[in-house]
C-alpha cells in the first residue's frame, strides 16, 4: 500500500536543526575527524501514518507509543550522526544506522498526530491501571537521514526506513518509508502527500 503520511521529525526535529547547528559549530575545528566531520548523536523519533484509510496505520521509529509520550518533547531513540562542515557554509548531518526499533499500530482516530495526541494523556495520567496501546507488529529497520542546513531559514531534509516486522499472529511485513522535503521558516514546504511515501507489504503468514 502506498499512502500519504506525515513525519513528526520533519516538523519538530528539522526545525530544531538550528539548535544542533549551534551545538556543533563551536567545537568543529578542534574536534573534527581527519575525514572532515565530527561525531554526534541524532535524536530518533519518526512516525509515519495513513490518513483515515482502511486500515488506518501508524509506524513509530525509535520507540513505542508509550516511550514517545514519556520522552516528549524529546525523541525516544538515538543514532550515531556525522556532521560535515562544507566550504560553502552549509552544514550536513548524516545518519546511516541499522536495527532501529519500529512498531506498527492500527488506530481509529484521525492521522498519526491525532492518535498520539489522544493516547498520551492516558499514558501520562499516573493511573496504574492505564495500559498503553500494544503494537500490532514489531521489528527493526535501517535508518538513513540526510539534513543540509543551508541557512537559518532553509533546511533540506531526507530520511528513509527500510525494515521488517512480525505480528503476534505470525504475519510478517516489509515496510519502506521516506521523506524528501524542504523546511522553511514556517515549517515544511508543500503537502506531505507530495514529499512522503509509505509502503507496507505482507511477506509471510
């Protein structure tokens, strides 16, 4: 299935690259590797979701829905990152990581943002009887991220996940998702349907 979807990190994480830029620019010269980059840590908290389709799905990358809620406003996961400082003045962030945890959920409330918003109040209510929604399938994925900070108001963002999930009923799935977009001073430019793809395929039952 190929659907339009949204990615939290493209709105929250990509807009926060100004903070990353500030944190790495100062020590760049003193701590750069011979290849011209410095090592850092990239916060992982992606989610992809369909828009009220049947089935209505959300794929979380980096943690379960409970971990997303408990870590907010931070992201639940992390991956090693290389930061490159170009002669042009741009800063490029690169992530190429394996075995990132992924969790597939089916929900009835709107899109991924609506669903997360509806779940977190219950997860955070400190009631011991509250149980977070269980994922329909669990797996791991390869994660790739490329972010080019061109200026304070212009960021070029790409990411992708490619992995497999297993469900409790024995079904197995392959998932591929990606986003390729520009983030301006007011957030992502364009419609998510135009710059994001999501594909889930059952491979075994």
